[in-house]
């Protein structure tokens, strides 16, 4: 009887486990490098355009925001346990919002959301992500200059300060 229970438990364990690997169209981690002189927050969305921000209560909402310190890399925020898959039939765009941490501290989330005080927004296709080797940066690197973004490429200097 014990053998039958062990075999059943072992079978359940093997069927419950999945082997997840990154592929050309599916990644569990998208690296985000903050090359700016300021701390930032990043937030992701899918196919909802600017309405993504309407669903976020505040920067402490679990699963939406992550702080990325100045001159550091974050490999965890743009992660999805189900592996975010850019599928051209369902999700053709991954939206990434970048917010200046000082702006959020000064004005608060509701004001930032209402006045759309984003530092950067990237609208990324599968091809964009593949060309960037699943690595993003703020301010945008020269490799990112042809992806859809607002404000446009060249708005910031290498430290994230607005060019005048």
C-alpha cells in the first residue's frame, strides 16, 4: 500500500512540475538597467495603452512597480512566473513605464497618474525585445533609438537629465 501511495505522489509531483525555459518568443526575465543619476520605478502593462495606469492603486501595489536604484540592474520586475510571451495573436506589445522616484515622492501616485508624469514609456514588440536581447535601459540606449517610445529618443542625456 505504501508503494502505491509513493508512486501516486511521485506521479503527481512529476505532472505538477513544468520545465520552463526561455525561448525566442518567451522570457521569464527582462533585464532593466537604470543608467540615470536618479532612482526610478518601473511598471509594466500589456495592450492597454495608457489605461494600464488606471488599474494601479499606488506604487506599493504588489506586482506592478519596482524601484531600480541609480546605476543598477533589475532582473526581477519585468518577470512573469508564467513567462511573459509576446504572442502576436494576443499580446503584440509590452508597455514599460518609467517614473522618477523623486517625482513620485514629491507629488504622490494619484497626482503623477492624473497628470501622466512619466519619465519614459516604451512600447515593445517581440522583435524589439529580441533585438535588445531582452535588456532595457533608462535613459534609452542607442540600441533602443528605433523602438516606439515617449518622449522620443534623445530627450535625455546619458544621466537621465532632460536635454534642453
